[in-house]
């Protein structure tokens, strides 16, 4: 990305004025509840939600000792990696297609926006219906076409659940990813590509040497955002696992919610501790990722 | 405005080849479009059949008995209209606030040096990671203390705050990529910082603005957990929360739920259709090169 | 520089103005001054958080009730209706923030009593009302000798069966023993085309409910004379029987992952031969009019008298500092338990009464006879024990594992959970 540089330094107070509303919103509405969350994680709560006193670090210990923690963490990694990887690859391919001129392109783009326009709750409930063993269209079609004999229990069969979740995850993440890439592709000046063609570069060489590097910002944005959104995605995992007991397919965020309200622990303090872990985890992942990116940028200069 | 490809003259070789290629691509486009729409087509079909037909074995793709009055029912339902109104207020309000707040902040951080700049950007990045779901209890307490539970304002502020980081980030990138010369030229002409922002830089960041707008609108339109916790009166609930009333443990009206869902998708698609060409309009048109 | 600062300042103020204007767009439902002022000032307005039983009736009833309450007593009632799938989360959030309502409609109460949050009947329930409530409900609403869990309505589970499928499978009468049930299930499943003998929901939503009906009818209990009996031999036998049904494919696919609504859907679409249902299911079936069904007493293992499984929800009252809301709350219960209030509502929602006088009133409905006769002897889950609140959750999350695992091991684990939580 061409850096325009900074026109000059400004007095911190001036900067503060321009940043003040943003700071107010962020500190007031995002950080303050986060601090409250931390406070809750160090408190002891009864099953009714009543705060009973301080708990020190007990809640954190309880979370770390929870028998399902390993499963939940493994699920989270699988979930995030699978959804993000597939979304980025598929999104790039589809974006490439959707920047080409062809009749009806505008309508295809409108169609692509729909999974994003519909709320996650609705889409998740829709997929629960589509995946259903008895009433689901997917099983119905697969049987009619002759691919399978008996319905597949997409959500209840442990070997299929993660796959079913990932499909939905990719489906709802594709739209905005595609548009981030379209914006990125459109920002690549035509003359650069034309010059390369004139120089005799093959399409693949053009892609690798020019397009992809210029897409770096878009790729970075899409990846980081997807990692954050998918990691924090609650409705999909929760709704698709509505009938599944225990924590077998939960990710850290549904684990946290269930700890507070649905599980046999039903412990707000423990849930808050899990929530803090959640944040630290994603923080670590993103910071590591950015470290790697920046590092490369420095060495490539 | 989409960039126009170089047009071959009609009599050039391969015009039929080009036509075939475009037809193939149009077909591929239709396939892609269908793939993205397919589940929602099922939803539309389910909104046109009876609730019990939705849960019948074996399922039939087309309704066994078409039921046409569900949409009229839903649109005539006063509760539904209230939910729709709330969603519009909250989503629009959040979007407006995000743009008003993110633009100055991103402009300042992208193009100026000042102590604390890096810290601010880090703060923005970090807050991106917080999900409202995790913080909802804290949010409830906070708004309760401010006597703002059950108000539109609470939802607008919350949605704005949680989408702010993304907007700042996107706009930061766009602002930073504007060449120095553009700004210097305007400064030489005697423009104040605010004027530079408004007259010169903002137009160049239009795709970024549009992106931030649509992201925030959709996020606020589809937000569920915070609205669920903060909005108490039924007529103040947004669509995402209110619609759940159609299907409960005791009675299920799937047809109404899906009709309502279809209606809920429409404003977003319209908004997108309006601004789409700005979203993907390149920076290459008309800027100083 | 200066003009820029001014413009920025103006922008900032405009923004603040916008935000404040948006705030003004609604009344905060938070602190009503009366409610939180302690020191003996009497509350004039109390808040009710009620569960949404139905879209049409619940809100209508409570709104009308609030009006009558104001007219008759002068106190005001603020009503908030929350759907069942969010009620737990919302009520927990309220209590975490010390914003408990004055009256909460929930399906548990004992943990709240244990935390010292509730008024007992001595403080807010007229004696005439207490003696009218069915003794079995008083028993299960009593914690450590005090009556805290006031029932709002009740429902009894019953054995529903599809008469068409029975005829088609050549079954003359509803089963009276479990052996007969298994036999009937075999015949119905044998009909093919997706028909299921018995719809068994052991998913996390309410597996304790399904299992309760079964274990009561094998002479088992959850708790007996103060001791947990979850892994009693009878209960192990019961759970093993259910596993047998599932293994023989006489139930729908994956019972451990089926919730009540899914099982009901199957029955409503005419594909299930037998199911445990209750009055909302009957109402839905009657409205649809597609499935011919009948209700019978639930079969017992050995053919002895059938036991009814009853469930109530609670309307419990939260203490406020200085007992400021006591008078208003007492007036609430006085009005609620009046015959024309409570019974009218219960009828419209399609549930069963909780008072003797209610039973008399409902007798006129022939269809309810089978429920009303057995209601006074209904067995409930041990809701009077705060530990049950935790055990219930454990059962919900774990019972289904018996379908693919070892029933005795699952029940042993649950027994341990109950004992260590006590």
C-alpha cells in the first residue's frame, strides 16, 4: 500500500479533539464492561446469579481444570482454521470471477450479499431445518439423487457435526470477504497489469507477481477480520448444537455462555473467567499474526 | 462506476468466441448466484406454506398447499411493524454515529504524528476482539446505572462502539494510501485541516466510507444478544429479537417466522444495491496521479 | 488552527447532542425511585417478570391483570414478558445486577429461597389461598419448612397415541405394561415408511421430564426421604429399558439428540405412534386436525396403577430492603389466586389448575377428566431441594449418553453429582 506519509505532527491536545468521540465510545462502551467482566471473573456467584463474595483466581483455576476444556479448545482451533482458510481461498476465487465483465454480474453480486444481509440467527435456524434428519431438504435431495440410502444426521452424528458447522460458517463469511477482495482487486491500477501483459507475462505470473502482492492489504484485512468474527461467532455454533448435550462441539464462546446459563455448573464467575481467556486467546492469535506480517514487510523493504 | 474494458471492434476475430465466453460466464454467474441464494429460496418457499407443512416427512420442495396470506398477516401485525421500526432506527443511528466518529479519528491517525498515536491504534485493534456476547452482562449493568435500559440510545451507542474499530481501521487504510501531494497541494491553497478533510480526502475515501457504512448497518441490523438483554418492551425489540416470538417451545408458526425473515432481509439488500457501485468503484477514477 | 479547533469542538458537541437526543427516545425501565429507596418507604409500583407461555394469551392476561390490580388495590404493576428460552439468562442477569423483579415467574425457586431472596407464604400469602392450593404443590413448594414456591399453573404429562397408526398396526388397546408398549412399538415401526413406534426425547432441553414419567411408573423416585435415589435399581432398569427401545430402532433417530419440540413435530406429522405429551400438544393437534389421537394413562412396568407426572412453575416474590414491597406483593397474590383471575388464565393457556377450587371449576370439561382425577396425586421432581436445580442441569446434559453408553454408569455419575452438591 502506498503510504501517503504524515503531513505533520500535531499537538496532542488537537489530536485528542479529533479522537475524543471515538475514545469516549471505545472506553465507555467496550472497555468499561470488559473491566466489569474481569471483576465478575474474580467473584463468586451462586446458581441464581447472586454475587457471594470474592473468589480470587479460583474461577480461572476451575476453568483450566474443566474436563471439557481440551475438547473445546481443539474445536475452536479446527473451527477457526477451517472456516477462515476455506473462506479466503474460495472468496479470492469468486472475487476474481466477479470483477470480470459479464452480463448479469450485478445481480450475481446482489445474490452474494444475501447470506450477509440475513441475520446469523435466521441463517442458522434455516440450516438446522435444512440439515434435519426427517424434514431436511438436503437429506431429501441426496436420497432422491441416489447418493445415500438413509438420511445423514448432520447435526447429531458426531462425525458430521463439525463439517456441518464449517459449511455454514464459510457460507456466511464469504460475502463480505468477497467484497473486501473485490475492493482490493479494483484498487489495482489497470495500467500496471497492462504493462505486465505487454512485457509478456503469463496470467499466472501476472497474478503471482503483481496481483497477489497488491492484494496483501486486502488479504490481511480479510484474514484478521474473519479470524475475529469466526472466533467470536456465537449463533452458528450455539443454534446448530441446540440438541447436542455436553460440550462436545462447542467453541470457547459457546462454552463461556453455557457455563453461565445452561450447564450444570451454571456459574457466572466461571463463565466470566472463560470470557477473559477468550479475549486473551484471540488477542494472542491476532498479535502473533500481525507480528508475522510486519516482520515480513520489514524484511522485504 | 465500473471500469470499462477495452472494447474490441465488432468485426474483430473471436467476437463469437467472446460471446460464447460471456455466455459461459453468465451461466457460471447464475450458478454462483443460485448457490448463495439456495437456502433462502427454501426460506421463501417455507413462508408460503403452512407451518405444519414445514415439518412434514418426507419434505417436499414446493409447498403441498400454497398459503399466500402469511406476508399480509406479518405486515399487518403491529408488533412486527414496531420491530421493523426499531431495527431501522437502531441500524441507521449506529451507522451515522460510526461514520461521524470514525472519519475524524482515522484521518488524524492516518496522516498526522502525535504522541499516543500508536497506542490509540493498538487500542482500536484490541477492542476489535471483544464480542458483545461476552460483555453483555456488563453492558446491562452499565446502562441500568445510566437509566438507559430499554432505550434506543443504548442500542445505538453499543452498536456504534463495537463497530467503530472496524470503521477506523478501514478508513485508516484508505486515508493512509492517499498520496502526499494531494494533501500538500490543498494545504498550499490555504485550506484548513477540516477543509482538507472534507473537500479533498473524503471523496477519495468513498469506497472505504461505503464499506464502513454497510458493515455497520448490517452488523447493527442483525445484532441479537445485546438487543435481547437490553430491550424489554416488546415494541422496542428489533426484528432479530422480536421474530423469535413466532416460534416458541409452546407454539410454532414457522410460516410467519420465515415471512418475517424474508422481509427483514429486504432493506439490507436495497441499501447494498444503492451503494454497490460506490463500494467497488476504483480509486483510479479521477484522482491525482 | 483556532478555527479548526472551533469546528472540531462544534462537531464534538453536535455528536454529544445527537447521542443525548437518542437517549431521550425512550423511558429507562431501570430505577423507579420507589423501588430502591429503603428505610421503610412503601413501594407503590412492583415489577413482574413473567414467562411467555403463548404469543396470544400471556401478555393479554397480564396486561388486563395489571389494570385490575391498579383499580382494586391502587398499586401499579409493571409487566415484562420474556420467552422461556431467554428467561434463565435474563433473570440471572437481573439478579447479578441486584435488579431482581418483585415477582418472578420461573420453573425453579429453591435456590433462590436458599439464597435468602424470597418472601415465604407467612409474609405474603393469604391463609385462605394457601389452604386452597393442592397439598402436593405446597409440599414441593416448601423449602426448610417454609412455603416459598407459589404455583402459577400446572401441567400433567400423559400418554398420547396415534389411533390411526394403532388401527393400521392391528393394536386394539393402548398398552398397560411396558412389555405391551415395546410390542406396540415394534408393530408400528414394522409398518415402515418412516413410522416410529415411540418418540423419545432425551435431548438437553428437558430429558429430566421424559425420564421422570418413566421412572415414576417403575416405582422409582429421584429422592426418597431426604436421600437421592437416582441410581436405584429400578431407575437403572428403566433407563436400560429405554436404551433397549433405542437399540431396537423402535424410537426416532438419535433420541439423545432429540428435544421435546422435535418429538412433538414427529407426532404432529402423524409419524409417531406413541409419545408423552401434555395439553399444549393436544391443543396444537386439535387445531391442526390432521392426526387422530387419544390419551391414556401411562403404562407401568408391571401393570400396576399408573402414576402421573406433574409440573408446576412458580411465581416467587423477592424481598426488598425494608420489606418495602411486601404490601403490594401480598395484594398481588390475593388478586391472582382469585378464581376468576387464575383459572380464567389457566384455561386460556390450556393448562391445569393448582387449587382445589380450580379443580372443581375445570370439572365441566370432559376432556380434562383423566388429568384432574390424578392431579392431586401427581408426583413432581424434587423442586423443593436447591440441589435439584443443579442436578436437573446435569441430567439434561448427560442422560442421553446412556443411549450409546452404559445406563448404570450414567446414573451412578448423576447420583454422585447430586450427593456432592448437597
